[in-house]
């Protein structure tokens, strides 16, 4: 009788174990599928193109960054990191060993131009993979912010002078933070082009002044491009004023760079949560007749 009961109970335990294994395997499969689904959703979210409405505001903020960085860099190192027209003139003057007070300053200008070009080339490669996507824009500005952070850390850590000096001879250490700043400047002008805001180049104002003065609709109440150009000029001017006052103070140029890095990081975060571009609606077709 006991053997019979034992025999009856044996298959029951085996069936229970097998059932638990099936349930466990099924739960594991569901968990893996859930993770894959979440990852796919995240990728889809980051690959989604942003809506261009109000997307000019972060680009105009880049003009503020240019003003901050250029005013401080020129004050401390007699070189621009965004405005490469000025650097080209400094490079040309170097051929005749001018200005006499900084006859070797052309080296900084040349390095800045080269790194700016490399930055443009590097960030322009985003055209091969969703240049207007949330993830692409967020990553681009995150990297730009990191470049400014490196420059700020080098200045604050006394790798280069953190305050404006009257040193006449070139300090080749300055080429390192200069390179990072010029490289990231290339990223913001590439973004302005990719988003279609050509009227806000973010790094130079000569063409902007021309476009403002020659705009046939300059005095019209509603003129979006004019408004963007004027905002770009004001932003760069404010950035330059703020950068100039801070860089001449005891706080030093590192504070200016930290401010610029914070702005770029804020822009990166804003791109990551920017409203998606609504899908294009297909035109209605008639099937009558």
C-alpha cells in the first residue's frame, strides 16, 4: 500500500518540477523581451527628429557662448577660438612678424584655425546618421560641453594662466585649451547649418550685420530671420561683455569657461527632451471614378 502511494506520488513531483522549469524559462524570456523592447523604445526615442519650432533658441544661446569664450581667450591668449576671420588676419600678420609685441602669436591662430576645421569636419559627420535627431544633437552638445570643461579645468588647475597677463612670448601650454575651445566651436556652427538656421552662424557677425542692413523687410513687424539675427548680435555682445569683466577680475577666465560649459550642457539636456517633429501626413487621394 505504501509502495503504491509512493509510486503515485513520484510522477506528481516530476510534473511539478518540469512545470516550474517551464514557468521560469517563460518568465526569463519575457524579461529579456521586455528589456529588448525598452532598449528599442529608447533608441527609437533618441533617433526621432526634433521639431524645429523654437529650436533657434539654443542656437542663439551658442552666440552667447562664443562671446564668453572669445572675449576671455583673446584677453588671456590674444587669439580667438570662434571668430576665425580674426585669426586669419593674425596669421597673415605673422608673415611680417607683426604685431611686434606678439610676433609669434600667429602660431596660436594657426592652431585655432586647424582645430576649428577639424571640429567642423568631425561634427559634420553626423549627417550620415540622423543629424536632427534628439540623440545626435544631445551627444554633439555634450561633447562640446566636455571640451569647454577640459579648458576650464586646465585654467583653474594653473596648467595655463587663469588671469590676464602681459606676457609677450608665447606659452605653448596655451595651445591645449585653445585647441579644445576651437574644436567645440566648429560643432555649434555645423549644427546651425544642419538645422537650417543659416542666418545665425554663431561664430561671426560680419555677414549677420550685412543681412540685417540689406533686409528689404527690415522694418516689418513679423520678420523671424531679422529677429534671429538681432538676437544673435545681442547675445554675442552680452557674452563678450560678461566674459571681459570676469576675465579681468580675480575670478579668472576659468569661471567664464565653466559658465560656457554649463550653457552647452543645458542645451544638450534640452535636446534630449525636445518635442518630436510631427510625422508628415500623406496627401489624401481620391478613389472616385
